[in-house]
C-alpha cells in the first residue's frame, strides 16, 4: 500500500473528509513521527507498533567491486517493532491465505 492508497482508503471510509483533508491528516501524522524520531524519542502506537532509533557504530567495510577498505561512519537508523495485535492479525491472515512471493 502506498501513501496515496492509504489516503484514498481513509477518504472512502469517512465520507465527511475530503481527499485533501485526509492528505493533510496523513502528512501531519507522518511528520509527527519523523520529528519525534529526529529528536531521539520513541514513538509507540498501541496495537500497531513502535518506532525507535538503532545505533550502528562506525566500522570498516569493503567495496565489493574493488575490495578497497571503506570507512563507514556511525549512524542512527529507524527501527520498527510490530505490536502484539498487528502480529496476531498478520499471522491469522497468513494462515488463511499463503503469501505470494515478490517478483
């Protein structure tokens, strides 16, 4: 599902909301999550999951083409952990209909 699909789905479920209002709401929610992560906070959405930052320390890697050592700086990367309800719903849907392999 893309962001546009999400906006269309929400707008169709709530006829009092216009597509533009729904777009603004989805944008604000995503921006709030991004702002919180950028400040180093953890974001938890009950029943869905939580977002946090994982720290990856600096390391030396290799360029696979040339084999030359390349320093990789330390960085923080976003990490999502699915909530209990989301895991249960996904597991139930997988039991009913097997997933198709991505091409």
